[in-house]
């Protein structure tokens, strides 16, 4: 018997019980659809974080405060501010292969102009921030060393903030109130379009670090010097990242009078390590989501097997008739296998289209909500979903099909 | 084939059904030769083993013991695939209950053996077969839209579509009224005249009378095997 005939027989018998066929397919549709959606959303999230990180420049080392001995999430909650501006200066002066150093302290603040008021993410830093973290200005200028030295009340607005406060107007030269204190807008940053942990890169404002410390949020280290949260270090190339990390560790340990290894009150992380960590988390997330979706695929495949078993029992006489007129075992096997494969394949195709549509909706709505998750359905996911659904069809069809093929013709004919 | 050599040779065929511990002997040593071109009526009381014998002759079932040769081929040496091929090519089976595929047009039912036989021009050959039983106009009708007699004619068309040398009919008129019975039997007679060997199980004496030979079974044994004089006005 030729394939085309088996195919026609399978289509006919599936078509003869449309409601049942479509309900069976529904299991696979939901399974494949959720695999596609969850995998592509997971990938989209990963991609958006990675591209944001890359947009910040790759030759970067971050230094953050940490309480020695406290690890994991707890460390973040109780981060002491052990780093200081003079630490940053010392790194810039004394560590070889360092191109520039930007001390950073971050916080939320209310920014207002006239009647408009928005919440912004403050980046308190020095002029080096502009090129260390790759934030060129679109209009006006970035903060300068003089602004830092004299604690000037100046600020550079992220493009979203400028847009929110001033609409289409030129923000440069205008005044804004940050936590109630008046600042002059000296520049507007270029739009970056990325986001990091839910914070848009365009919803930040930059102020001189000294101004921040003296007038906005005065904070003190344990040793009584002006505290900063992080230091971003630009290095010559990624190759020297490890050497520079070691040098910085040595320098800071000396400055912080740390004698024992493992008791450091700071944490050094290269861009590569950060990327690896984030990819690990998002990758894990993707796998987890995929695993959850696979469970619904499994349920779908059990549905197919169940229906195929019912179908074999119901059609025992039909099998007997086919055998009586000359159908061989493999003809019957092929017929039932094809039916199962077609059920799951067509379910898979509909599931792919559905999953693709849902991914598109998620992308669109998340973009509208300001969190851009570019949930792209890539070919490898589609091919994976199709092969998985055919595989499921074959696996769940093989047992019922073998039962059908093994039937003795006369017993099958006499089946009531 | 020499006229003395049987097309079908059954030698001491027994068939025992096992139902748990109980053994039911359905055939107890049947020896029978059927010749090319014969029309044989198989008669006997219910439970005498007629269907069992037909199923064995049609490769639908295997004997417990005994030797079965068809056209010189020993059937016991054939595997499942070969048996399926023999059912497809050599034999047309007609059942009391028609055994048509439900929800499937008459023409598609007739095509069925050709699907497994792998020959071309299926539609055309199926149509010719339907024409031979006078049902060309009903080709697209489903079994549920046909009368019993018409369904049985579709079944006969299916049996003869692959040009078998043997047609086995197990009580083909058992479910039919007398008018349909006459039609069906006349089709078998015509097919027999065209050279096809026909074995027919029946309870009805007038049906059996149309055959050239009557074999009577009783409790799994042949108790009578006689030639019939051609009836007048056949
Ligand atoms: N599948 C079976 N299992 C057990 N016994 C059977 C089976 N088929 C037939 N028999 C028994 O074999 C005997 C012959 O049956 P059968 O060949 O159908 O008779 P007939 O067709 O002449 O009425 C009967 O006693 C019947 O009960
Ligand atoms: Mg019977």
C-alpha cells in the first residue's frame, strides 16, 4: 500500500469524527503553544538584558560594597557602603590598564518641573560615567569635573524623563526640582532603548556625585568618608580583566585594611561575569518555563494515546474487514500510526501559530508597558516543537497501532 | 491444472477452539477437494462447522491440524504477509452481515482490496465491479443509504474487484428477503459461469439447488457430498 493511500485513509477517519479529533488535538495545541510562548518569552527577556549590558560597553569591571561573610540576597539587603570617592581615585591613579573610573551611587528620586512630576532613577557620578558606561548626550553637555568640584546643582536628563517633563521642548537651560531642590538641566542623554532589571535606561537622571552626597542623600561610610555604592572601571581590553581585578582587590584590601582573604568588604565583577550570571539566570528561567510547558505536552500525548486506543477498539471490525480483503500487519500499523502522527502534527502546527500569536501579543503589550521583551519565535523553537509533536504522536500511537495490527482477522470480524 | 487435481485440497482438517479448559471441536477431520470452476453449496445444521471451514479455506483462520493446499501451494508454510496477499489476490469473501465499512461510499468499499493489492486504475476497476452487480448508479451511496440486498451486492463487487479465482460466501442471503436472495444467487451463478469457483454456505434448499455440488456437514464432519443435476429453467 502506498503512503498517499494511507494518508487518505487517515484523513478520512479523522474527519469522520471531527469533534473528537479536534478535542484530542487541543491537548497538543495547548502544549505546543505554551512551549513556543514560554520559550520565546524567556529568550526575549534574555536577549533584552544581554543587549542592554552590551550597550554599556564590554570592557567593564564593577566594584560594589558588600558585608564580609554575608552572601546571596541577604548581602544585597544589608550592603554597607564601604567604598569611597578616594577609593575610585586611587584605582584610577594606581592600577595599570585602567582607562577610566566612574564612581556611582544610585537612588530613586522625585523629579518635577512645573506641574509635571515623575519618579526617576538618579545616577550620581563623575564625568567619566559618560564614556565608561556609554551615555552620550543628545543635547547640551554632560556633567564636568568643575561641576563635581563645586557641587553644582546641575543635572543631565534621560530622554524619557526629558520627554515626560518637557514634552517636545528643549529641556537644556530649564530648571527641575529633585526631591524639592532646584537643579539646572544642562543636557539630555541619547535614547538607549534598553532596560535593566525593569528599569528603563532612558528613565535616569545624572547628577554630580558630590552634589548628591552633600545636598541630596548624605551618606557616610564606617570610616566617616563620603560613601559611594559602586565603582565602574573601564579597562583597556577584556584580556586584562582578571589581572586588573586582582590589582584592584589588592589595592582596596590595603586601603580598607583587610588582612584576611575572603573578608573583603567589596565585590569585584567583570562584565563577562555579570553577563554569565544573568544568562545563567535567564537560561534557567527559559528551561524552567519549557519544562512546565512540556508537562502540558505530555498530557496532550496521553490524550492521543487514549483516543487511539479507543479508536482501535471501536474500529476492531473495520480492522477485520481490511485484513479480510488483504491488509497486511504493516498496513494497519501504518494507518494508525499516521492517524496519531497527523493528530499531533496538526495540533502542533495550530499550537505553533497560536504560540506565535501569543508571543507577538506579549511583545507588543510589554513594549507598550515600557518593559521590552522581544519574544521572537525563532526557527529552532518551531522545528523543535514540530519534531516533538510528531514524536509524541508516534510514541503515543505505536502501542495502539501495534494492538490493531496484531488482531487476528477472524476475531476482529466477529468483534461486537 | 489437471481436471483431477483439486484447486483446493483439504486433508483431514481439524479445528479445535479452546475456551479456557474446555475444548470445542468445530471440525473433526474434513477431507475435501474442490475443483476449478465448481459451484459448491455447503449445508448443515447451525454449529456444524460450516463457517469454521470457510474461514480456513479463506485464510482467515488456521486449522489445528491437517493439510491445506491451494493451487498446489501448501498453506501451512505461508507467513502472515503471504496469507494477506493470498486473501487479496485469490479470494473474494462475502459475509452474511455484508461487513462493509460504515460511513464509506460504495465505490470506496469496492476499492478496498485494490488499495492493498497495489494495482492502478482503482476507480475504474471498482466502477466495473459495481457495474457487474448492477449497482453503478449507487456508487456514491453509503451503506446506510442502501438496502440489505444492495449492500450485499456491494460486498460481492468488493469480492470480485481483484479478479479472484475463488469466491467464498458464508450465508450471503441469510439476512435477505426472497427477492434479494434470488438476485444475489443469480449473480453468483453468473460469476461461476464466467469461470470463478464459488463456495456457498446456505440453509435454504432452493439456494443449494442452484449449485452443481452439495456438501453436507454434521458435527464437524462431511456426511454427504453429492452432485446435483442441473435444474430446469436455470
Ligand atoms: N471463536 C470460537 N470460539 C469457540 N468456539 C467457536 C468459535 N467459533 C465457532 N465455534 C464453535 O464451533 C462450532 C462450529 O461453529 P461454526 O463453524 O460457526 O458453525 P456454523 O457456521 O456451521 O453454524 C460451534 O459449536 C461453535 O460454537
Ligand atoms: Mg456460520
